[in-house]
């Protein structure tokens, strides 16, 4: 009997006129989660990364005439608590007017990464940007004015 109901659901799903509601009507309870099942959503994954990764910089490195940015996706405190951000893409960005940002260095990371780029001539604003692969977090550091 279950095989017939499942076959009917498959045929209904393939039909051009079948709607998602039809499948749910044909298979009551089949699409429900079992009791105690956990559902992980992008929003719930982002809660531990709600403030973003740990940033170091942007900062000016006079010896190299460059700007650097450190990004760390995890931190563990003394009592074992901490935070973890999902893997994603970090970028070091610069702007003259803080409205149009250009990326100077971009890297994907699963743990930590150091970004570095030549310092732009004159006074520019620099910031770090991070986006998780699942887009559950997207954020920037506060812009820092650096003159070279």
C-alpha cells in the first residue's frame, strides 16, 4: 500500500499540473519531521557568528608600505566558550569616499587568513568584509582612514 501511495506522489510531482499542496495531500505525515529532529537553518547557524569573525586591522605596515587585515573565524575562551563562523570569503577593501569600495585582496578561508595589499597613495579608507558561504553572515569592519 505504501508503495502505491509513494508511486502516486511521484507521478503527481512529475505532472505539470501538480502543485506542492497535492503532494502534501497525497502523503500526509510523510514530509513531517520526526519528533525531536533538529532542523538547522542558515539563520540558526549564523547565531554564533552574529558579530562576525575576529578582525585584526585594517592596519598600516610602514616597512612594506602596505595595509593588512587579519581574519579569524573561531575563538575559544578560558571556559571553552567562544564563537565559530562558517567558512567564507574575506576581503580587504579600500575607498576614497566610503561609498564605492574596491577589493584589494580576496581569499576564501575555513579557519583564518591574512590579507595584504599595497597602500593606496593619499588618504584612503580601508575596511574588512566577510561573507559566509551560506550567506548567513555578511558584515564589514569599521572603516579606518590611512594616509600613504
